[in-house]
C-alpha cells in the first residue's frame, strides 16, 4: 500500500518482517528485501537473506530469493551480510554455460553464513559439461571476509553421463585481493570444492583460508589456477573422487596447482603459496600436485601438514608431485601411506628445486614406492633430517624399490631409515636404490634376523652412512651395479660407516674378515676391534683378502 512520508508499520512475517518507514524518495524502488515501493526497512547490523524471501528449510526453492539477496549485495549500499543460522538454502535449479551464476562483485564486504548450508541442485542427472549447478563466485571482491558456510554441490545422490567435467565448483574466487575465507566447507561438488582463478587477467592475490574443508568433490578438492601470495591454514582436503553416486572426474586430486598462463598474459605469476598444518587425506588422485608447465614461478611451501591414505589399494595415485614448481619445500610434514614422488612426470624443460626437511614417512604396504626421486636434469631434490619407516604387514611378491633415488641432482643427508622384518619376502632382495651425488650421514636399521636387504648404490658418493649394530655390510661388484648388501645376519659388526666409490672400491670398517669375493681390487676394511699384535685391516687383492698393517704387541 502507499503511505505518506514517515508513516511507520510493523510487519510480523517470520522471515521478511520488521519495522518499515515510508520514504517517498523510494516509492519506485522494490528490491524484495530492504525496500518495498517506499516502505524502507529499519535495521542495524547485517542484512539477512531471509528478508529477501529465503525460507532456508532445505526443501523450498530459494533460488529467486538468493539471487535478489546477491543483487542487493552488489549495489554496494551495505557491507555486512548474513544467512540465518543453521538453515539450508536450496538452489533447486541448474543452468547452462553462459547463464548467470551467483556472482558477488563488490569489495569491502563481510559475508557470514552462520554455519548454514547453501545446497545446490541435488538428485539430478547431468547430461553435458555445459550443464551445471548455479554456484557462488566472488569476482574482484577485494578486502572481504567470507565465513561460517557449508556449500553442498548436490553430487551425493546425483548421476551423470560419460562427460567431461566442465565447471561446477562450490566456491570460486576470481581476481580477488585481500580476501579471507574462514570456516567454509565445500563438499559433493561436481568439479572442485574451491576454485581460485583470475578475472580479466587479474590474478587472485593475498588470499587466506583458515579452517576450511574440501571433501568428497568429484574433480579436485581445490584447483589453484592464478594465485599469488596465499596461505591455507588448518585446512583439509579429503576424499576427492568419491562424490557419492555422481562419481568422479580426473584427476581427483586433493589440491592441484595448475596455472594456465604467465605474465604478461596475467598480471602476476602463480606462487608464494603456503600450506600450514593442513590435512590431505584419501584423495583418489594425487594428494597434492603441481602442474609441469614452467608456470609456477614462485615458492610453494608445505609446513607441518599431514598426508594420509587409509587403504592404498583403493586409490590410483597415493603420492604427491612437486617438481613443477620453481621452488617448493616440505617442512615437518608426515606422510602415512602416501608416496613422495617430487619428480614424477616432470619434463626436462622444468628447472626446479624441492627441499624435504624433518619429515616422517610411514608405509604399511610393501608394494608401495614410498619415496621416489628419478628426475631429469635440472630437477633437484634435497632431502635431509627425515625419518622413513617401512613397516608392512605382508611382504611383497617381488623386489620393490620402496626407497628409490636415482638422480644426478640434489642430496640425501642425515636421514633415518628403518626396514621392518615383515618387509622381507623370504629370499634376499633389493628394496632400496640410492644413487645421488651426495648421500651423507644416513642411518639404516632393521629388526630382520636372517637373510638380507639389498641397497643398490650404483657408485653413489656415500659419506659416513651408518648401518646399525649388529649388521653386515657386504658390497659386491657386478658388471652393472655396486650393490650394498645390508642385513641383520649372524655376523656381528659394530657401527659400519661406509664410503664409496672411487673406481668402485670400498672403504669401510669391520670386526671380522670379509668372506665374499665379489669386490673390486683395492677395496679396504679397517679393523674396528684392533688389538696389540693384531693388524689394522684387510685389503682385497687379485688373490683375495689379505691382512695389512701389523700392530706392535
């Protein structure tokens, strides 16, 4: 009804009710929430979506009300917005490529979901990549905060034809700067939980995620396309590729950093990204992967994060790949049944360095290559102060290089490696390969009481590596390999430190006479238990082992 200036009414409707004063200047305005043909809502604090007619019962189609709410946000009149607490707002519609989405395009706003759910279309059959949910995007929304929201993409009970993924993500951030996302869960989306891109050539910058969760999304937990300066703190990326009856799209990774352009085609290159105390768990694809296209120009650091796969027989790629970044670092992380393959599928065109420090690796599957560095030239991996526990319940049926380092770049220093007796398959077998320019001060141990574990050294530059007591080190030379034969056999040797290899000759320490004849002439063992009247050690000659260095009685 039409009023006169300053008339006041109280509307008692549960959702859209409130106090309204008639303003003649607004007589021709009706935004469906704060102004109704002159009747102007009186309020302090946040603008609530229910004012625009959203019911939030999880059944009523709230699409029109949500669109009106977002249209009002984009007017820039207010800065503080919210959903009603503990509600479910249902978007019971789909769209095709080119049709409108839920785009927020203004800056300096606070958007509080109050732990409500934004539920996209559910229980539907997707027939093409162009057919998607109507999903939420922040585009150029600078200096803003998004908090306390659950986004459900509807994939739990939906289905699809055999189609490519298209784009149907939970939350998209495009070209935003100084945007913070707190306590947001994005789940069961038909592509990505979170999707971070540029907008019109402007990369997203200075993005912070705190306590966010991406789980059970079909394609990626999070895709990072164009992003510079970001931190992800206490976030988790879980069960990608297990999106209910909808299924999955390749590559089903936890997080994929995959820029598709570099400067000047975007205003700044991707990088300067940190993951802090995050969880990467049970993703069907790689847990974390960096694209191999020379487009990640700045550092990516992973700090105090946990990578975990509970049943690696059910996943295809239980590992991570980092060599695509110019510089990447992993510090104080744990890996449980998740392989670390930094150079996997990295091309020789990429020049990169990956550092791995103070991390713990545990594998309970004897068929898994836990740590694999087989890299091209210029792709360097530096590993130090890490712990490796090979502790499977059943042995492999054939030799598996559980620890494989075969590269001309980098180093492997001051690491601790434990090999459980349950890894052994009943006959002496090779379970590790360490071929790297610098292998120093590493410590190997096992609880095996018979037979051998072989470690293929292939002439690597070992320095002061330790095989704990009681142990036996019996290197031997073949036409191809210099192989370290490491066991917990009956022969007692105290603290062997082994240096190889100058022309395949061995220099080591032993308290007993070596018995094998598979040595290069000139190999030397010093006596680790010398006595008066004894000798300093043994040297391998063309006629076998001979003592040398008589000690005065």
